[in-house]
């Protein structure tokens, strides 16, 4: 050994890269979980607004709320796919994460579960209201169709004069 050089323990480059990749994957999962919690909170808010709109029978265009809600669903599905990809590619590495990191993930999972428990009854109520509204609209359309059909029976139609009519009578 030469003077002036201290001997450092040799660390395998592969271990360092794996540690970095595991930390990066964990950070990505945390970001996706934060995003999912945010999207689910937004979904809950939109669903509650829809419920209030139905209850107050406001003449509001629900298409905007429905499109925002569907957008949340689509984003949540993309987030779930991203997390699933990370979990599938590095499940073995992620099993080595520290207790603090696991507790952080547990916190996100608990938040998601709580949000789902809040969303479920509100969503069910909205679905019932939408079905009732749909039945009401169908009934109104059927009434309009029946009225129109009845009105056609009273309309003045051109009378076709028979070709061989006896005009002397």
C-alpha cells in the first residue's frame, strides 16, 4: 500500500445502483399515491356537487360535472397502472424498504381506503337519482309521443276524391 492513500471499503456498483433504483421507485410510488389521494378527493367533491344538484333540482348542465368526474376516473386508472408497473418490475427490491417508508405507504393506503368509504355511499345515491331522472325523462318522452300520435289522428288530411264518383247525386 502506498503512503498517503487510505483504503476505502469496496462497494459494489450494482448495490449502489439497486439502492438508488429502489429509492427512486419508492419516491415514484409515493408521488403516484399522493396523486391518487388528490384525484379521489376531487372525485368525491364532484360527486357531492352532483348529489346536491339533483337534490335541489337545479337546472344545471350535468355534462360538465360528468366529464370532470370521468376525467378523474381516467387519471386514477392511469395512476394505478403506473404503480402496478413499478410494483411488478421491482417487487423484490421494494420488499427491502425501511420501516419508515412502509409506514408512509400505509398512510397513503389508509387515506385511500377512507376516501373509498366516503365515496361509495354518495356515489350510490347519485346513481339512484340518475336512474330516477332517466325514468322520468323516458316517461315524459312517451307522453309527448302519445300526444303527437293522437294529434295526428285529428289533423286535416287531404281527402282523396274517388276517380269513379257519381257526380249527379
